[in-house]
C-alpha cells in the first residue's frame, strides 16, 4: 500500500499538473449501467435500457438486504468470538466480504436495529474500500497516468452503489463533485481540480498524505480470527457427526467454507507465519486466494479489451497490485520484480500508443519512427 509514505503521495499529487490527460473507458458493469439509467430517469430523459441495465435495476428489496446484513454480522461476531466489530475505535473484524448494500444498510441503521459500533464499523469499511480504489489509481498516476484516471475510478466506484446509497444526500453531493472535477479536467487537463466541495478524491489525497487512509488491522489479529473461525467450523461439523474436509473424497464429511473469508484472512492462513494452521488449511486457503486473484486478472483483461487504449491492461494490473496488502501480494506470489515489469509494460504500451498516434496523423510525419525502438 502507499500508507506510510505521505511525502511520496504529495509529490505525486503536486506533479500531476504537468501530466497529460488520458481518457479511461466508462464502466460497462450492470451496476454502473443501472445507476446511469436511474440518473437519466430522474432527469426526465428518454432512454433505452440494455439487458444488463435491466438486470441491475432488479435489486433485492432494502428490507431483505438489512436482514441479511444483520444475520451476517451476527455470524461474523460469533465466528470470531467477539461482541463488537470495533476495538479502540478501529475495525476489529474483516468486513471485506460484506456486500456494499449490506454495509450501507448497517452504516445508515436501516430498520433501526444496528447498534452504534456496527454503524461505525460499516462506515469505516465503506471508506476503506474507496481508499483502496484510490490507492490503486494513484499508483497508475505515479507510473505515468493522469489525475483524470483517479476521478474516472471515483465515478465508477460511485456508479456501483446500490439504490439506497444513490438516493442519499452525501452520495449525490460526491457525485456532483466528481462530475464537476471531470468537467474541469476536460477543459484544462493540466490543472488539478481544486476547491470543489465534497470532492472524495481530494479528501482521500489529503488523508493519505497524513497517513490516515487504509489503516489495516494487525496481521497477527487477522490470523487469530481465522483460527477461531475455522475451529468453529470443525466444531459444527463434529456436532453433525461429520468431519471438516478440504479436499479429496468428501463422502461423510462437511466441506470447509472459505467463501466468507476476506483476502487478508486467506493470506494469513496461506502464509501461516506462526504455524497455527494445518497443511490442508494452508493449501485450501492458497487455492481460494489464487482463484480470486485469477478472476481479478481475468476481469482486468476483459475490461481492457472493451476500449481502444493499449495501456488499459497494464494500468488495470498496476491498480490491482497497489490495491492489495503486502501480505496479499506475498501470498499470491506477486514480487517487487513483478511490479517493476508491470510498470515497464505500461510505459512501453504508452510509447507504442503515441507512436501509432503519430503514424495515423494526416501528414504521416511519424512514419520515419522506428517501431522496434519501443519494443
């Protein structure tokens, strides 16, 4: 992460004024399409919905989401042996696998059944997710991207919100701020937007420069939670007269469930630094983590193919790498050399993009450039 390096962040932020803007393809996710459709309807526009947008608009009722959030929070606290998701005002549980609408329901006390500590925990997790997104985007900026990419990411993040969040006042103010910043960048791409009320990107950069963004839990605490959660699964299987199984023939056994474990929790099991986990548990966690990372890479590849920007895939991978914790990178096998190669590929694809832009000019003035010098 970029935590602990406020001077680096400020230096990158201050140097953005000289960076050329590079447009990022708009999000085409069902949630983003649904959000855009909702906004268009609110403005009185006539629109034609795609099947993906229609699917995105068919959201689970808010009351059902709140019920699921209560059940999942109760189970998480029971699994980790805790009475509160907070400790000393900071997150003390892993909420990374909670649905965003669940978190918003908890944060806003939907149904008036969530205690204050759970509300604060949900707010902290929602902020953490935005900060992680921004950290990944800032890495791209530092590798040669533009400040507009941060605002494009912020816009995508806002567009992926559920209906209840989109209808809230704070959300609408942040959306207006991000759109205003993007409009300013369209007019003057060399000037960093400033003095925009409720700008979540600027807020992140200020907090990050003070070391106040993405404050992760102690890794040893995460490992302890993982051990307790697994032990509870062993006990539940025993009470059913079964054994907890991870691989192979599962006849008469109860399959272990790692689906609700966050990536840092899986990393804690995979790395097994204190020797608290069995070889079967370690291998199962590695397999699950590798599957998730692989899915993320595939998503990055597919989304990069939706536009004409040859730098998109490298940009997406850089963002993914920087949005992972140090432990997640280690468990996934992502070395420092891997990141250096990502940046080199990004720089090379930028150079090739600029080369072809010159070759496609009306005068053909770029035709004398040597393509091999960029490969």
